[in-house]
């Protein structure tokens, strides 16, 4: 039996029960580190896992001891994991989203021919749209997720998302793609530019009211070139729309769960609550909430700093040192009490709609596989 399979907590059960785990939350709460640790935990359970990040800071590579991450999947072998102290039963794969390469693959897949695909991708408008178009990163993250889930043969895919302001874009991207590319009015707009259509008259004539108005911002030729590109690109629209619908169905499916991460501050809590509400509105399952970086000192000692001073007095002869240590210990105890009360209030606000897990504050984020494995072991433990 793989390590930790016989005794595991809710996070371990989630790794065993779901094919997709999407990690969401505010920036700076430890999503990337926890995503990597979940991947290590899955490897301990014998689940073949991929950790996929869209985090532009690329912190995941550092946490896993890799020099860099790109779209090409990198595999941490069982031997590498075990050399770091991880009792792994399977390898662990990691990769990062490459927006341009994912967009290129989609165009090749949905264009009518290889020649048409190359013509589309050669356009300077495409060079911009494939990397800088609003929502392109978020939509391509969804495309990439769909690819690895359907083609990768993984037991579980762990998706590390951008901070929640962008994660909302990430959730909305498939719908926006459907609304644009499946829009009858948008397709009618492009019709005069399709198949060599004549565009020098009517609505698009240089002397028309619309074109004179647009002339304040761009030339008629540039606008015609742009619409001409979209007309050529339009043969891929049905493919993009169908895939967007597939992605929405995947995120709402029984094989997918979302995991919200926050710290013990009001900003990350409020962003997490807002995001969890949006996910539920979209009929997407929020399975759990991790309250990260809770102070681990014993809250019971927070009520009596004099007792702390008395406890350490026998071992520290200098009065000034005893006073300083007692003050620091009392401060940490008060912080632990505040974190405990914060987490309790958050659990009340969640109202039992998902389970919660508190993780202790660490002096530093894990810097190597050994430290990630220690965090993975903690994640697999039953909830205290």
C-alpha cells in the first residue's frame, strides 16, 4: 500500500477522489507552495500527478528545486523524490503555462488546413492577440488544463492559479470567449471581409459615418486589415467555442474541486469568501479552505504572561533576558489567540459549506524537496 494511504485526512482524501484540484485565493498566501506540496503528497499516495502553474513569478520551480519551468513537462523521478526523503510511490510532473504555444496549438487544431493555420499565425495581429489580448492568458490556461486532463493520463492535475483578481478573469474567460466568437452580430460584422468580400462600400466605406468616426483613432486601412484578420481567423471560432463549453463542463463536473487558500488577514479572507461565492454561483464545487500561516504557539499561555516569566526564570538568570523572553512569548501567545479567533470566525462565516484546515506559520517557505515533503506529510495528516 502506498505511504499514507491507510491514514489520511481530508486533503489526502481529496487527492484520491478528484482528478482536478484548482487552488485559488489572494496573492501572497502560499498557493504556489501548497500546490507543489499537494503534488508531492499525491506522489506519496501513488497518484500520478501534474502540478500546472500559471503564476508569472515562477516560484514553483524554486520550491521544487528546478532551475526553471516552461510548458514542457518536467518529471521528478521516484529516485529524486526519495533522495529528498519523500516516500514516493510515483513520479511527479510539473509544468508552466505558455500562452503563445497553447494558442498556436489551438489554431492548428481548428484551422481548415495547415496552410491556413500558418497564414493566421503569420499575421502581426495574431502575434499580438496570442499574447496580449485581454483574457488570453486565462483562456489558454483553461485550454491547457483541458489538454492535460484529457490527453495526459494523470490521476490528478493540480492547477495553481494567479491571485484572485485574475482568478476571476480565469473563471470568466471561457464564457467571454463563447460570447464573442459565438456572437451573431460579430460574425455578421466580419462577413464582408470573408472570402475576398468587397468592403469599400456601405458601412465600411471610407466616407461612411462609422469609418469617419473611427478615423479619429486609426486609419481606414488599419481597421480593414484588423477585420480582415478576424475574418480569416473566424474559421477557428467554432472550435474555440466548443472547447470553451467543454472547459466549463469540466470545471462544473464531479471530477473537479476548488481549494481556497487564505492567510489570517481580512484582505485574503474577504477575497477568498468572494471567490468561493462566485464559484458556487457557477455550480463549481468548493471542497475545502486552508487557513495558512496560523501562529502555532499554545493559545492557553496567552492569558498569563507572568506565568511564562516564572517558567523561564529558572533557566535564564539575567533579569533583562527573562523580561525580554517573557514579553516575546506573551506577544506570540496573543498572536496565536488572535489567529485562533480569526480562523474560528472564518469557519463560522463559511457556515459548514466546505471543510477547513489550519496550517501553522513557518519561518520560511519550503526551499527544497525535503521541506516540501515535510509540508506534504502535514497536509496528509487527519485534521487536528
